[in-house]
């Protein structure tokens, strides 16, 4: 996500990336935001489809792979399109690591 944000922030006055992490006991939540052009509503959830990219030389696999890996480990990634936030905003959730049980 950071690499995508850096690409889209090129030419933006005062570029910013913000990462906020919260702990909710058994899971963590990460809000990843930038102040770039954002994700157009018409594109929406398509950004997670394999080979979909809005960048000229984009491969369209980064967010697809990220979603797959997170879901394989009990987490999730989604975009926030609530109209209140400028730029691209992603909500990532993942379970906290569970301690391993030791068998004697």
C-alpha cells in the first residue's frame, strides 16, 4: 500500500501517508490513509481484482495478493469510501498472534 500511495502522491502539494493502528484484544485494526487523488467510486472494489490497475505500468496484483494473504490468516482488507476522507483509505484487520500451547 505504501508503494502505491507514494506513486499516487507524486505532484501532490504536502503529500502525507498516515497509518493508525488500534488493538481490540483478539484482533488489530490498521487504517492506512493518504492525501492523494483517492479511489474513484466507479472503481470501488475492482481494485482487488487480479490484473486491474489504474497506473500506466501497473501489474494489478499487489492488492489482490495482499487480500489473499490477509484472508488466509484470518484478516481482511477493504477500502473506505464514506466520502468523509480525502485520498485513498484502507482498513486492514488481522488477528493477534496466538501463543503456542506446549505439550509435555
